[in-house]
């Protein structure tokens, strides 16, 4: 029986000539070997038959179709999507959602109109149709605009841009991991070695999973919170999870330059009686508010901002800020405009004159969208910080130089902070030596690694804490470490509270190592504690059994590790063929070593390993960090 005859019996509402048109159109599209159409191309196919049909309407129809293959649409499913079966009354052309939408769900989400419900509510799955998540359309639009701007002209995905910011297209385009990988590298350059990415117009589900593994593990490595987000969620295009992840990635890029090492002049934001340590305790958002208020004060303005929502809604503070930053291009004329939308538009016209009209619209200013206004202010800081440089041979400069001396520990501290954040500690760790001073973060880590080990009734947790209360907590941290056989000779709670770098790193490292050892023990058949020697033996066996060329290593400090070739042999031994030998350098120069190290890190993430070390840690053979790398590989192998 032909497709046309079979479909005519299945869908009697369609005439044979209609079905013939649908079948011929489907067959003319770019199908895979099993006659499946990539969901990203569904809209193009349907619009060939129904040119007036909108992207989101087609997408909504597909969400009601049970697809037999993830990410692919077969002929029968294509017909159902065109018919819009499952919509109100099952009639072709009936709008999805509308008056039939669940009134309770609409009331819960605060949505009043049929159109708003259809445009804002996303059903998570057919199996759990009562579970709905709303997304903010303004954020979706501006994040899509950011992606179009950031990735314009990219050699691998440029042909897929621009993505229509007014539809849900971004969630379909992001499924295969390519756009998200590129976005990560835009926000944090060189995080991902793009040579490991699976590219092309037709990717298998396995290739998509590999790309999304890279996304998830690389996002962790730059500081994103990806708890309860897996590669499958990305491949399924779960809108609320994708939008949240995209925002985190964009925010990390916007905040990258809010760093006193890059902008020593941030020292000028200190208030009376504060030290540099006080500034380091602040989050990037708090520093931006300080910066905003610093310029309002210098402008002689009577108001201050304490948030990125209510305090900017009337555009007055924005008007004064812009006129202070670039007085030659931005005036205070908007203060004389009484209409808030018109005033916001005047602010954005000023921003446009200095190349900063991004992330916000008059509506999102007046509505006080906190994310988009935060992005706008961060963009202003990144392009026009307008802070006077510090003078040499001053007390301020001396204090800053002392801090920069401590920067020698920065790379290790960064990795440990990212690891702590991966445990979902609260609050988020921004600067390790400051954020662990009250002991609460470390106590949370102990409780997650050794459940039930912390007696929370004895913990002082009403922040902010007086110093003696902080030391009571950090003494408890030291006691817990000793109880779990950590080497803490000469370390007291006061050392943690004082942020002594070497001692803080020593205890956090032992926590991280305990976490790795515990994970490996739980995965092993015998359940005994895994030693460094066990990990080294395992890695050497993987290399030798697969015919790797690297000689065995004797320790995690073996200088042979610096070329990166040994780690690549381990990876290829775990999964033969995953390393392309043509991309492996001889590892004789520092640049070649770094290329191999970067390649190894991205392959490990592609295989599903959570990796926090940097290429430099491999090239310089940092034993602690290399142990974490081998330990993570051993964990996924088991």
C-alpha cells in the first residue's frame, strides 16, 4: 500500500490530492537515511504547504505529536502536525490552547488572555501535561538578539542565523548543542576546543548527546549552576531550562570584566572605612550597583539605586548615568518628559549614540525587568567604565598590589570554587578566600560529602556573623576534617576566617579529593577506598591495554604529563577512536602542549566527565588538578 493510500485511510478528512501534496512536499525536504526530518526544518516544510502558518503555531502542534525518534519527524507525524490534531475539538486549523486552556493553570501563572496563555505557557511533555512552565518573552527575544549578534558569521552555524527573536525558534536551534557551545566560547573564550564538536546539518542522537555533554560540563567549568539539567533536557528543547542556561552563559560573559585585576580602578568604589577585602566580598551585581551609584554621586544627583528593577523604572537614574558617562552625547533632556515610555525611549536613543542600545526596550525598562536591566548596566560598564586610574605610590595602590600577589593562588582557588558550586552550596562562591570565611559553605560541603556529619544545631548561621561566631564555625570545619583523617597540622579555624590562602586551599583540596575518592569507592565492586596508586594503576592499564604510545606514569607529578599526550591516550583507551591522531601535536613546545591539553579537557567533557582544571594545569603538571582529571575519568568509566 502506498503512503498516499495508507494516509487516506488514516485521515479521511484529507482528500487524496491533499495527501499527495503533503507526501511530495515531505519527500522533497532534506531527510535522513530513515526518511526522517530534523525538527528544526519542520517549519520550512509545513510553510511550503501553509505559507501563512506561524512558527510558534507549527511548533505548538508538534508538541502534541508523539514522535518515534527524538528530534526527528517522520511522514505520519508530519501529517499530524499539519492537521493540528489534538487541538481544540481535533479540527484542522483550530488554535492550540485558547479557551480550552486549563483555567487553574492560567490563574496560577497570572495569565489573563487566551493569546497570552498560548504565547507564554509551554507544556513540559505529553506524559505530564499538567506541569507547565512560563518563560519571559522579552528575555527570550533579547537573549536571541544577543546570540545573533555574538555568533554572526560563525563558520559552522552562521548559515542558521539570524534566529527569529519573536518566535520559539531559539529552543529548536539550541537542541544539538552547537549554538550553546559557541555561546560558551563567546562568553569565556577557549573554554571548549571546538575540534571535539560534532558538526553538520544531520547529527545522530548520539552525536547530539555528545555535544550536549560538552555544553553541560563546560557550563559547569565556567561557573554555571546546572543542577538537574542533563544533556537529554537540552536535546528535548526544554524551554525553561534552556532559557535559564542561556542567561547564565550570557551573564558570565557580561561579568567577565568586572574584575579588579582587569580594572584596578574599581578600588575607587570602596566606601569610607572599607578595605579591598570588603569589595571582594561583593557579587558582580553589587559592584555594578556601586558603580552606578558612584556616577550618580559624582553627577550631584540626589537619588541612588539598590536594584535593577523598581529603581530604574522611571528612567531618571538612567538619564543621569548616561549624561555623566558621556556628556558630549547624552543629555538630561529626558527628565523633562512626563510619559515614562517616551522617557525610556529617549534614554535608549542616548544609549544608541554611544553604541549601547542593547538588552532593553522602553517596555522592559518601564516594567523593571531585572535580568535585562542588569545586562544593560553591565554592558554600559564594559564599554564606558569611566573610572579614574589609580595613581602609583599610593596607599590604595599598595593594598591592591598586596592582593595581586595573592593572585598566584587564583587558578587553584577558581577550580575549587567551581567544584563547591557544583555541590549546589548556597550562597554561590564567587571569591573562595572571602566566601568561606564564616565556615557555612565548607560545612555544607562536608554535609553533602559525608551526610549527617554536621550537627546544624551547633552551627551559627544567622548572617552576617561576628568574627568569634565565624571562628566557632571554622573550628567545627577543622574538627570535621580531622575526624575524616584530613592532614590539618597547624591549621586552625581562625586561618580559614582570615583567608590564609595556602591553608584554605589545603582544606578545600582535601574535601574535593575526599569527594572523588568516595565517588570512586561507591562505584567499585569491592567498595574499598581508592588510593592515588589505584588511580595511577588504572590509567596506566587503560593506556597499555589499548596500545597507547605513552610510557606509564609513576605519579600525578610525572613531568611526562606536561605534553598532554598521556591523557589523550587514556581517553582513547577508554573510547577507541574518540581522539583524532591528526589533531594531536608532538607536545614539544609550550603552545603544542597547551593545544593537546585543551583537546583532552574537551574530549573528557564530551564523554560526560566534570572537569574543572585548565590547560595550564596540565602543561605545568599540577598534581592535585591532574588527580581530579583522572579521578573524573575513572568515575565515568565505572
